[in-house]
C-alpha cells in the first residue's frame, strides 16, 4: 500500500493529486491529437475528459494490484501545471510497477518528464518497496525513449508489430529497472551531485 504524503517535492516541481480545477490542463494534454499521438487512445472529447478527470482524482493511493497513482505536476515557481506522472501497481506477487509521464506541449524538452519519472521511480522503489518497475512506449516515441534512458532504465525488448493501434501495427519498446539498480544509480548520483537529472 502506498499513501504518499502530498505534495511531493522535486527540484522544480510539486506533485499533488488531481483536483476538479485541473480540467483545462488535462484538456491541453489529453484533448490534443498531437500530444496523444503515441497513446492507445485518440484525443478525448469533453465528456471523456470529464470522466478521465474523475478517474485521475480518484487515483491518490496505491492500495492493491491494478491500482494506479497519477499525480499532477506543478511548477513550484509559478504554480503552472506542466504535466502528470503515473505509477501503476502491476503485480503484488512479483512486486512490479509501471511508470509513465505526460507533459503539456509548452513544457516539453526541458527535463520535466525526467524529473516526474524519477519521482515515480522513487515512490515505487523507496516508499512502496517494489522489486521491478517497467516502462513501455511506441517505438516511434523517441522523447519517451530518451526519458527512460535518462532515468537509467534498461532497454529489454523491441516487440515488432506488437499491437494494432489507431489503424496500424505498432512496434513497442520495453524498459525496466530493478530496485538494486535504482539504489546503485542513486548512490552514483549522490556522489556526483546529479540527483534528479
């Protein structure tokens, strides 16, 4: 079980649970076909966005297998929403989670996804005691690939034409990180003063 003590603080961000006031920011991320290009779903309609916001609001804790935690990330300096993170509790028996992140277009390319992803990994490994955390993406999503590699995640598989998504066969890249690898990474980062990068 994981009940984070919100807000969570990173170098530049605060992560907190979604609230009703976040609908406009959710729309910028999940209502835009360009942003959702490599997701399973198309850009959401207004009705879908309202339902999705309620789901995100409910995802405050990881209580059991199958639950997802999806905090919104806010720039501490200005209070602007930059994106969100995700930590899915994949398997209790195998102590496995899955990490994800999404950014508003205006905040892409500035290291925020890496910062959000690192906090999701920290929650999974340090607060929840997971053994393994995975990350998956469409193989064409080079931005997500770069983030997972910056996080120290190891590429484990390229699944060719793995899924039929939005009218085409898509390749999938699978990444993972183990708890002992995370600890080694954190130790190296602490020694070099690069934690969170």
